């Protein structure tokens, strides 16, 4: 079936550090890929998306590239801020009326 | 404009009781989704509504779970005879249309079954 795997465990880093959160997926064909973010006390909101291979989604300094050859959609940001502290979810959509989510990664940015 | 709203925000109930959770989607959004988020887990799909079509109930974990939607407006998720394993955050989302359109999520209802 269609599934998403995110790296285990929370991520703690200092302000202005480089952030990478790994996401790999299993799906037949070409799903659409998403990163959602959940800030403390708020609902999930879409951060960025890519709908076909080699597309790069970007928003708020975050980027992710849809890599068909490695079935990956890793999230990166060059210089994180304290305000980026949140839980980040990778998700895919494959035409079956639902998003399939990874387990999420808590990111804590220390001043 | 207003986003997706859910009520209540928190619900504590005793095992065996029934609970009803409410979702108000964004006006004009034809597609509505319910997901469940257990502690430390990703979101699990529960049910999907699209207009007046028959809902996709394939994600409901047991027959204790049911959901209704009136046209393209409010939806309610009902859990009968709650069990402790039903404790989770229940999230509702809506989208302008079905397919890979952006899903807008509500803040969720945190259900605790004691």
C-alpha cells in the first residue's frame, strides 16, 4: 500500500543551524507529496507540496525536492529560527480520497 | 475567512459512553475528511465525504464509529461505547474539491477515555 516513513525521534538544533528531515515513501506510480507543519496549539497547515518528479516545493525558506529515483521528499531549511519549532509531517496523496501521513518529527530550535 | 472549526476542543468521557464530535468545514468546500492522531503516531484516515456521494468509510476502525454530513456543511463523528484505545486527537479537514487539492485542517478534538 501507499505509505510514508519519517526519520525517528525529535530534532533539536540551535538557531541558524541547517535542518534536514528525511521522508521516504512507498507508492506505485506518481503520488503528490506534501509537508504539513503543526505549530504549538495550532492545527496542521500545508507548508509545501510537489506533484511530479523533480518538482521542488518551497515556502518560508523550506524546500523539498520530489526524487522519484530514491522515493524521497526530504525537507530542508538553511537557517532555522526559534519560530520554526513545530511538528513536521510528510504526506502523500495517491488519488484514493485521503492523505497518508508519516509519524511526524518534533523540531525544537534553541536560541 | 473562517477556517475549519471543531467542537469540543477537549472531551473527557468514561469508558462505555457515547461521544459526538463536530466539524464545520470551510464554506464552499465540497470534500470533508476525518483523521485520528494517536499519541506519537501519524494521522490515520477515518472517513471521507464528497458532496452527496456515498462516503468512503474504509478507514473506520470498528462499527462503533460512524459519521454523518449534511449536504456540504457540518459533519459529526460519533463513537459509541468508547474504549480507552479511542483516546486520540480527532482532526477534521476540508478541501475545495476531491483529489490532490490542499486539505485545510481544524484544530482537532482531544478525546480522553478514562
